[in-house]
C-alpha cells in the first residue's frame, strides 16, 4: 500500500548554531510525528538554570598535527553570562575580536539573536510557541491542499504528517564551536564505541567551581579500518553540579586531532541586568517560518 507523505519543514533563518530546546510537539493532524534534526553537538547549557549566576569565556580549540610536522589550530572564543533568573547571553566573536553575533535567551525560553553591526535582532519563540505556530500553519496548509485536490488520501483517509525544525546559522562566518566534527568518527565507529569504557576521574577545581570528571574511551583494533596499529579514542568531560554546566571537555582521536572546550576567567558575580535586554535602538523581527512540501511514496 502506498502512503502519501507530506513533509512540512519549519525553517528558522538566523537561528543559533545550536538551540538546545526540545523539538516541537507533534502536529495533531491525522497520523503525525515530530522529527528533530540534530545540529552538531554544542557545549551549551540546554535548560533554564536559576540561582546560579556566572560569567566566563568559553574557549574552544581544535589542534590537528600533520604528517610533515605542521600543525593546524582553530580557536574560538565566546563570552557567556547567566543571571539568577536563568537568562543567558553569549557574545560570539570573530578571530579579529569583533563581536558579530550576540545571543540572549530569557527565562521563558525566548531567544534573541542580535547583530551589532546593523543593530538588528531576530526573535525566536520558545519551543511551545513555535509548536503552536507550526500546528496552525499545518492545519491551514492541509485544508488548502485538500480543497485544491492536491493531497489525495488512501481509503482510510490517512496522511503521514512530519514536522521538522531545521536550525541554520547565517552570516559570513559560522559561530560557536561544536564537537560534531570531532566525534563524527565515533558515530561511524559504533561497533567499537558501543563497547567504550567509562572511568570516574573524581573531583577537581576549575577556577571558582568544583567539577566531576569522567573519561569515556575505546579502541579500534588494528586492521579494522586499514589501520596498521590500534586507534585509541577518548572523551574527557568535567561537569559542575553547582553551576550545572560543562566546564571542560577534551576529545582525542588521532584521525581528527585534539578538540578542547573550557571555561576561563569564571566569575560568580551577578551580571548586569542590561546585558539580557535588547537595546532600544535595535530593530526586532520574528524568525521567519517557511512551509515546504515534499510528497513521497512508500510501498
């Protein structure tokens, strides 16, 4: 039996490199399901954390050594703030130090992406708000397609509706640093990574906070990938239960190099309230939502 499948994609322009909010709820139309598209893994706080203010510089660095002794180093710096209400601010700078994008997330989960160069900002609603908008637009689109006779249903009158949220970073340069590239090999190494061993590293201090560490590692035997010797892959993570943030990570894989993320110059003081407000002279627009349709046939 063939099933007509309508895919509605919510494309949010000028979104964050990685938004850690849950994916929108399924659209309540016929048989529906929500599909979340994962962007590269980012070391960002994913939930609203109150009564734990701090500010710091998030330093991400990728170091890859070449066979001829040369070395490639890519370093990104993001200044992060969080207040007692759980609001966050991230200032993403280019290599020359210019702050090209600022991301502010309020305590309700609404995000604003600020562009200081032209004094504009994009408002991105919280997950529940975006889900409601998607649900309404899906209903209207389905009704219109049925009216035009462009959406035939099977004998049972069922269509499969899939709503996807696709996050895109815009601008001349990508911002933020993800471990996606670093662990891409690990996703292809599932046969061996599934047997990884996790070791407790205890507790240590990172500046003003204590963090708990773990190291997850596995080995790819010689010859499995055409490799002459075994390949050792490891991921070290240090997490602060008090701040509820990751303060340090290191991913090591001889195929991709060494990738680190760390918080530096961490301060526990309350940041200024003005940091979490969009300046009055900025022009604010809502994130654009565009509906796309793709018709597939499954036998």
